[in-house]
C-alpha cells in the first residue's frame, strides 16, 4: 500500500508533464497554422480590393441604366394615363349630353 502511495503520484506527474509538453507543441503548431491562414486572408483581401474600382464603375452604370429605365417607364405611363383620361372625359361628356 505504501508503494502505491509513492508510485501513483510519480506516474501522475510524469503523465502531466507529457501532457503539458504535447499541449505546448500543439499550441505552437496552431500558432503557425494561424499565421499561414492570416497570410492567405491578407492575400485574398488584396485581390478583392483590386476589384473595388471595377465594381464601383459597374454600380454607377447600373444606377444610370435604372434611372433611364425609370424615366422611360414614367413617360410611357404618363402618356397612357393622358390618353385614358381624354377618353374617359369624352365618355363623361357624351353621358351628360
């Protein structure tokens, strides 16, 4: 019994030291992996930022086209509503006569 009370703490200390060493090695490897990931993300960010100018131009062009389209549609709907208002007013005049 006395042997176990001396031997078990030694085994536990050895296992704890081995576990601590393994965790330190894993931590260092994780830091290295995170550094590589950071470099990749920075590279991707640089490449995406090169497209910002082109995307800005595309956005302005699409806004211009949408504005022109809205103007055309407004003109067409105005013309159609004027035609229907004239027809409607003629029908009302005929009705009252």
